[in-house]
């Protein structure tokens, strides 16, 4: 099957050789100024054309009174002007042969105002008649680190393999920022707002064909064409995982959706059935969306559910066992082949040692956690290893930090050697600013960063890890059953 014309259209949008910011301003609090500044800061290498009839120069860049006054070709327009001026702008775009416009401009159908609704319809019709594609209105547009295009300040510009389709503008930036803290990098992101023209399904079809995108995230409030969306989603999930967070699940959320992006939210029960039948991975919160992204970004296509858990004290080990099994994973007992090897060091090991392994008892057995991890990594009995940090102990500062590090070093070694998929559970405490210099929290944050640099999936709790891994296993197990792996 060949890609449709919409795929080529969207690909062209992501590769503009020139961008015009209409409504650019010297006023730093204006959105036109912010968009121009973001593109400059991000290092966009194409030509930038600020447009404003009352300005001569902004950020050292020449300003043009209108699109028609720009001497060169314009591939992409970012529109930051009042909605009532958009129809005239589209006419200028047609004369300039512009084929794509991002309407940051809002206060249209999402307001619920009848006149605003009809104006959006007029904008949509005129764009269609003129052969102009629209992103939005009421959205942030595109983020493409590969060509240094951004829609917000200080976003990571290192390219990755995750594509995101986000109906909300603010949430699009937040997803990029929070995921970056976990080591996730993006191929492309689009915030598409009211979807007057290009829709969530168009972008989903595009990401199916985009070779740089291996995983797809979606935040949806509503959809334009349910049957087409389902058919495209089902086709995409056969080759790429699609993680979906649905906004507007409650009565309050449904009301908010209408005023946010003018979408029809639909029954959450219907959504759940559609997503389940299409084999999309459902997230129930923003935190889970990012946890799932981390799991799919770092882990291979695991289809087995047997997990070996090492680290943490007694209570933490008990809770970890509960959370993994409650999520549907198997905390498999330590096999005889490993027990027999450990009994040679200490015959008492069989009285105490179970999976999850409580590291607080290992010292009295003269056995190190690294030894158990190494044996688990070489055993066919486990599909995945989870290493838990010990965030509290009787040790003093230096001994505790060394203990914390040593519990993870073997996991890093196993990961480097590719012996077994490894995840780490390291606390991410909610601390106040007065605690930022506390050695305990700094040590945890340093450890998290080290593991992330090593390419290991890090979670803040066993419960979060368990839910994400189980959904990953379910997805790849289904793919394997259909001969898709």
C-alpha cells in the first residue's frame, strides 16, 4: 500500500524552507513575538519572515508589511492575528502560493458563540477552495527538532523516535518537557486544536509512514470521523504502538472539552471499546501516558510476564510483589538451579530468599544483590529484571550512597551486555525548595539521571512500572500471536 496524498502534504509542512510569522510584534508579551523568538532560539535554519504593517525590525530581523511584500517563497505561515483578519490573510496566502497555515488564532468555535462558529466554517471553506491546508485553529502547531522548529521555549532539540499528536496546545509542550526528563526524545509533535482541516486521523496516517517515528502518543478530546479513525488506528497498531490518553471522560471533562477545542467528546465506554478493538494502548492519566512512553521507548518487544525483582527492604519488597502480580505480571519463584548455586555459599539461603529479593537480609547470608541479579540475568526463567532502590536505611551518608549505587551497578552491566531487559524503580520524591540541597534527594536524582543516560527505563514506583510493563507485554504478545513481530 502506498502513502496517500495527505501523507505527502503533511511531510511538506514539517519541512519548510521558509516560515512567515504573521502578527509578529516588538511587544514581548505578544504571541507573535514569542513564536518568532522561539524559532530564533531553537536555531531554525530556514528563512524567517516577520509580518506586521507597523514594525520595521524585530529581534534584528527585517519585518514585512504583508505576505505580498516578502520577496522570497513562503512555505509555511504561523498566524497570530485576530480571527476576523484570517480570511484576508488566506487570500494573501493564495497569491503567495502558500500551501500550509498554522492558525494559532483562537476564539472561534471553541467559544460556543454562533458568529465565531460560522467564521471558523468560512475560514475552513475558503482554505479548502484555495488549496491551503490548515493546522488548528486554536493550537500550538508543530515541533520538529530535526529541523529546529519549536512551538515553545527551552524544549529539547535532540531528535528521537516518538511522535505525538496532541489536541491541546499547553499539554503538547508539557508532554515534551516531562518526557525529556525521563530520557524520551521526539521525532515530531503536532498540536492541532479545533481540527478545522487537518485532523488527528490525518496525522496518525502520516506517522504510520514516517520512518523516524517508532512510537506514537495521542491526546484526544474528540474525533472528526469515527469510522476512518478506527480503521487507520487499527492499521497503525499492527506495526507501531499507539498510546492514547482520552480527555473528556467525566461529565466535567466533557463540558471542558467543548470550550477547549470544540470537540464532541463521546461516551468513554465507546472510546474504550474502540481503542481496545484497535489494539491501542490506553493511558488513564498524563503520568501513565509518560510511563507507557518510557516503557515502549526503552524496552524491547517483551512477550513474557515473569519478572525478577531485587532491591529494597522487606516492606518495599512485599509491596513490589503485590503491585507486579496485581498488574497481571508473574513474580516467579527463584528456580532450583539458582538456589542450588546460592546454597553452596550459605545453606540457610532457602529459609529466607524469595522473589522479590529483600536486600536487607543478604548481608547476613554473605550474598550480594549483584550475584543474584547476575544469576537471574543468565536464567531462562525470567523475562525481565526490576531493580529497586533502597531510599532509606540505617547507613550514614557515604555508606548509604555507596549502597544505593552498588545495587544498580550490576543492573547497568546486565543492560550493557544485553543479557536481559532491565528496569529500575528509583523514587522521585515530591520535595520542597528547601530540600533541594539535601544529600539524600540529590543522590536519588543523580542515580535516576545515570540510569536514564544508560538507556534504562526508570519508574518512580513499582506500581507505575508494573502497569506500564503489563500493557507493553499485552501489546507485543498480541502482535506476536498475529505474526507481527
